[in-house]
C-alpha cells in the first residue's frame, strides 16, 4: 500500500494526515495532532518554529511506529510569514506572526494603488512587504536567504531551499504580469534579490529527506512541495465546477478560480486579491476575518461553551444587527467580546447581550459579509453563480451554512472538511503519477467524502 503524508499547520493546530487510494477512492487518517499558537515577547508576537519542527518530526515518526510509512511528504501553512537566514543558515531573528502590529509605522511608505496594480494582491496590513520593511536594517543587510515558513520546514527536512509559487504570490513582492520579484518594491524595502530562492510550483519533487533526517526519522521519503499556502491547497479540493468557493476556517477566503487575474480599479476598491494557484491559475478572492472571531469569543469564556453549544445558543437568540468583520479592530483585540460590544456602542446601537446573541451576531455578520463579497464578484465578472462550495473545517457549522444559503439565496455544498490536507495530498499523488491531473483528483474527492447540500431562499 502506498501512503502519502500531508502536514497541515494552521494558526491554532497542526495535523499529520495520511492518505492512500483504495478502490479508486481517497482514504485519509489523522495520524498526529499538535497545538500551535503565537507567543508574546516584549510586546511582539512570534511563531515558535523550533517547537513546530519538533512536532513535524514527531508526527513523521508516528507513521514509522504504525508501519504506515509515506512515500512522499508535503507541508502547508498559513501565508505571508517568513524566516530570514544568515550566511551560515542560522535564523537572524524571531519569526514574527502576522498578527504582530509592528508594521503600523511603515505602511505609508508604499503607494497602495501602485502596489496593487503591480502585484494584484489586496492590501492587508500584515502583508509580507510591510513586515519586511519593518525589519531592522542590520538584519536585512545580513540576510542571506528568504524562506516562507513552509519553505523553511522543507529546507530543514531536505537541505534544499526553494520558494514555492503560491505562497510567494501572497508576499506582494511579485509582479503579476511577469511572476518575477519586483525590483522597485525591493528597493523600498532595502532587500537584495539575491536572498530569494528558486521558485517552484506545486507538485515539485525537491528530493529525498536529507541523510541526517533519514537517520533521525527512520524512513526514506521524497518531499513534494504542495501549494504551501493552505488556501492554495484548500481550493484544489473544491468539488463543484464554476462555483464560488469559500474556504472556511480561522479566515474565510471567498472567491473563484480564474486563468487570468482581475486587476482593475473596481477590484482595488473592493480589496480583492489575485493569489497564485495550482498550475498557474489564480484565486480571485477576498480575505474575510472568519471564525477567528468566534474562536476568540469561546476562548474568553475559558472554554465554558463548546462550538456546538455556541451554535445551539445562537439558534435560540436572534440578534439582527451586524458588524464589519473585516474591521482591523478585530485582528488582535485584547478582548473580542468587549470589542464587538464597543463596536455597536460607538455607533449608538444596542449591542448583543447574552452569549447566544453574541454568537448569532458573529455568524450572521459573517454571512452578510459573504453576501457582499459575492455581489462584488458577480459585478466584477459579469457572471451570476448559483452554487457556493464551502470547504474546510468551517463547513461543519450547519447554522452558518443555513445562514449563507438563506442570505445569498444560493445552493451551498458543504465539504470536503479536510480540504487543505486533501489539496496537499493530491499535489503529491499527481506528482508521482497515481492521479492523472487535478480534474481527476476533484472527481475522486467528490466520490470519497460526504458533501452536504443546503438550499437557498
């Protein structure tokens, strides 16, 4: 039996998902899970990449213990964050998390309109360009290698340095017309082009584990670079042709796949992005704050309510005022519940009172934000879409799916749940020839996993 291993690391947890093909269906199994979160030091937020890599190795060792040894391995994570190495391949500083607020003083050094028309990437205050500009000049001068976080983990496994294409597009460093790093942007940052690595596309086999890793982990496996931006992998697992795609998790990424980017004054005003996807397609989408908000609400109640209980309380308590989920005040507030209440108080609107009203308000505000983004997509493309394919962990929220169908008056297909891991896995399977192409992969995904339907209206 041939096994493939996807290591999918999100902002709150990471999982090792093992897959095989049996009877022309994809079967997956979670082998290992670990927690992830940002750490705060002296007022800044960082990722503990040493801890994360140690967990990556633990999960790989678990496949050996279970005698389910993968033929190939691929890692995906969130976007925009990076690692800077010196000439001795040592990290030059802590690895900042995108929720860190150090960029506030440098954003105005960039012309946002010019930046968008060069890169096709939407403005977000945590974009890599702003993070790099915030780095100490001494660190930039000593930088020998720039790696996105999954690039860094792949390097630690193989001793091979590459920059994966889909994740690199999120940096706002690439000219979308040439797919090359823009010299003018680098000049503003003060960074040399020499620090970047060979750019590779999803499905690239960068070779076997290094001899040291083979010895430590107890296996030989090739590392196949997937779409290392988790949304890039998730979109690969969408199962409905010509549909709107909503990758629902900590973030909500709502958009379409297109062969040509959409970079116009209208898309700039609406703050839509054109992220690179598999086989050089584009994900024309909007980043929406997502279930991070309800996750923080739950955390502030010290886990008193499960997410299922929050949904049930929301069903009993309808509060129809909505807030702008993309307001930057919700990016990393001290207290999410207080921030929601203050949002309404600032506008002299009665805020939600009970935990049920707060939960309903969050879900309903998300559904309204999706409706607005869909209207913008349909206006910009001149096309009406009938179906929304909700993928990722958030597709398990039945109340939110019902709200989306009702508010948008569209058919909602919920699933697959493990979209990101599946996109990672099929990149590997296509690379080694077990699956012919992405079209065949999507058919197999549709036949292999439960998909729920919700009717609009």
